[in-house]
């Protein structure tokens, strides 16, 4: 490849089929499901290096700091981070990425990729991408199909046609998720690939496709870009313009309508890790098909996945078969492996029953780090707070609560009204009700403290902010 490819990585989705690990407030792309890094980090690493330019990231306001922090851990500096005002599916998100890149290089090659796929054979993947470059440079939209190994009903398919040259094959049509009988026939024919949702094109090629087949969306996304506001290194797309965009996938909006589309077959490993059965399939398992993750232990089990997310919680399986058991600090899933595909509907029922664990974690990620609730009672709450090096919470006060801070690791720089002090390990400080205060981490390692709140109301909305480096209200 002689031309660098700009990845546009989509990481705004909220998965429910991997509950309770993946939830609306912290979805699967930011979680280490297989290996020691998150799927988003694995995708970003896979799409970095000498053949790739800095990525364009498309996410939402809730995940913008998580995404940039995980990129910073890898030493990756994105070309741009676009903030969607609301979820509108993949079509407007990918168009926004193309418009952003076209500002400086309309003929730039771009690779659209979800952030939550598992691909371990990176050399095979890179060779697959290289096979589609010439077609994309010549004005084709190139999609990448996965070689199927079973009659899968959970994926869309691509029907292939004659050779198109340069490793690309003419795409006959997209096929929606089939029933089992149809999937068996498609697998037997040898003319169908799984639809990976990965596409390559020049920025101008995609823009031209929208101009021809979705001109209203092009108008609205262009307006959202023209009226976008810079925000702490992010680019926040204009909400009124974005709200006018149709909520539609790139497949339905563009790919099923254009006549300049080709497909390249990927013969390496691939999974969208769409559920716990897929995680079990790709996890390290013993001869009995038992996969253990975290602090878990199995006796006389078969074809079972046990995962504990809590170091102090030992998950033990005895005599289990075809079971998925996942333990979190606030929720436990025990399911027949054949039923885990129904988890999305289970989460909907939990929401309808107003069960908070459906969407939220006890650990709450913030721009400066995270906190987690250890104890919550009627008039007091105990939290563990971790502040990243160089980060600071907002200058704030509370109407209904006072706080005690006990530093257990690192050093905190604490402001209380007009007094500023350094608070070291094994030292505490008291924040009276109504005092204007702030905590900062002036060090080079994470600072950790225990916060004890007491008062008549302990909600997160009991905050009056006076200054905030993250521009929150």
C-alpha cells in the first residue's frame, strides 16, 4: 500500500447481549473480554502503524473521555474525535467521518470499522485490507466478507459474483439475517460471506454516494459539521442539524443502493463477540470446554464459561454443563448457554421493572478517573475514588452533605474555600457542608482515596460547580 488509510472507528454503541459486564453506561467495546486490553484498544492497535494514518473516532458525549483515555494508554493521538449529539446508527456517523477527512484530503482512503470486533490474526487482516486498496482508489466502495464456517443465523450475508480485479469480487447483493434452513443452503453454495460491517472507500466516494442516494442526510450531516463546536479537543456536532438525520445503518442507506461496490474475502479469524456464547468460543478452555476468567474455579463442569469481575469474589462451578455464569459486584448472571442470545430482551424487562443494574454500574467512569460506591445507606455513603495523574475534579460545593476524604495512595491537592493543602497517604481531611472544594492529583501515579459522605441527600446531582476543566454544567 502506497497511500495511508485513515480508520474511522465507531465506538458509540451500547451493548446488552453481554450483560452484566456490558451495560449502557460502559459497553462492551471498552471492556477486556478476551485478552488484557479492551476491544476498542485492540481495534485501535490493529488499525495503527505504518500503513494507517491517525484515526477519526466517532462516539457520544458519555464515552468521549473513556475513548481518549484508552487511546492515550496506547500512545495513539486521533486525528479527530467527533461527538454525536444522539445515536443515529452508522450512516450519519460514517458520513461525518468522511466529511471531516475531506476537509483536508478528499481522496483520502478511509476504513470504516466497528470498535468491538475480535481479530487476532492481524497479519491476515492487513493482507485482506491491502487486497482492496486498488479497487477503493479507483472509486469502488469495498466491503469485507468473512469466510463462514457454520450456518450462522445471527449475521447478515454477502452474495458474491465474478472477479472484479485486484482481489476484489463483485458484490451481487446483501442478505439479511437468514433462518437456519436458508443459512444451510447459503453455506453449501459457497457464494456467500458473512457481512463484517467493515468498509473501505475514499472520502469523496462515500460523500458522492450520499449525494446520489441520501441527499437529505448529506445536507443535515454537512450542516452538523459546519455548525460543530470545538469542545476540549473534541468536535461536538450541531444537535439541531443532527436531530434531522434519519436513524439508519450504512447498509440500508447507501450500500444496498450503489452499483460501485465490491467485496474482499477475509479468510482469517473474526468475531463480533455478539454474546457470551461467542466469548466462550474464543476464550481459553480446557479439554472439557470449561473457560475460566477472573477469580473462578470449576469442578466436574463441561462446556461452561465462568467469569468473575471481582478479585474478592470467588466464583465456583460444580457439576455444570452448557452454563454461562458471570459475577459482578452488583449483579450475577447464571444462564443456559443456549439462551444467552435472549439477554437483550432480559435487559429490556429489567428496565421496565426499574432495576438500576440494567444500565448502570457501581463504578462510574468520569473524565478525571472513576469512583465506585462501596456502601450506600440512609444517611451515609462510602466511595472509592481514583484520580488520574494530573487530573482534577471540578471546584464545587454541596447543599445536603459533608465529606471526609482519606487518602490511601498517592497525594491529593485539596482546596477548601481559600485554603489549599497537600494531603498524603494515611491522612484525612474534612469538607464541611457548603464549603467550596476541589481535589486534584498533582502526581505522576493514580491517586486513590476513600470518601465518606454524610447528609440528608447523597445523590450525584447535589453539586454546584464553579469551575470545571471538562466544561460540564
